C-alpha cells in the first residue's frame, strides 16, 4: 500500500518516490516532515489542563475545541485586563485567560476592564489597530486551528489567521 501511495504521488505530483525505498532516504523524508512538531507532546503534557468547557469547568482537549469551532464565524473580539474574548456564531465563545482556554456556549460573562491590546497584521510584527484586525477577521469562518503553547491560532482562509498570545497581542 505504501508503495502504491508513493507511485500515486509520482504520477500526480512528480514526486521522486524511488529514493524513499532505500535507507536512509525514507527516514530523512519523514523526519523533515515532522521536525516542526518535535516537542509538542511535551507542551501538551505541560498544558494538560489548558482546555476547559464553560459552564461545567470540565477538562477538555484541543480536538474537542476544534470540532466546536470548525465552520463557525468570528463575530466579535474583546480584550480585557483578564484576557481575550472571541465570540462566534451559534452563541459560542473562546476565551484565553492567561494560559487557560475556556470555550463553549457563551454565558455573557466579560470579566475585567476593557484594554487596548497590541495588534499585529503579520508575522513581522507590523502594528495595526484592533479595528483593522476586526475588519479582516469578523465574518470569516474557522477552517483550521493550532495550539503552540504560548500562542493559539484560528485559520480563517488559506492566507488569513487570527492568532492570540495571552497577555500580549492579537495577530492576523
């Protein structure tokens, strides 16, 4: 089966699969595909209680969070002295409070005083206003997500994401 997949790659993508059938090429190929994810298991252990369902306070997981928000539309973003609150369609909310992520049905609670959070419009740290960021992301649907421990990202289009870094910034 593995060889059939490699042959299909070769036919559709002009993928040089013959090299992978000889050591150590396959190992190097797999390593390069997965090296960016090294250490994520340790981060997951460290942040094992990171996800909680609103209302009950039950422990949850990244996969449950993603299933909850996949296909939902960003409706509002608020930053307070306590954390970042993002409202979604279907009366759902995502809250990053320090390193903890609370999500689920929106209970309408908004703790802390409103604050101006540093917003960036790309990976290079170019500053932008919250209004600029909202114009880009409000109305967009979640198609992917990623949790990097110190940063949570919602993928909204192929080239647009909403990233939240607790206590520091929002980025698109």
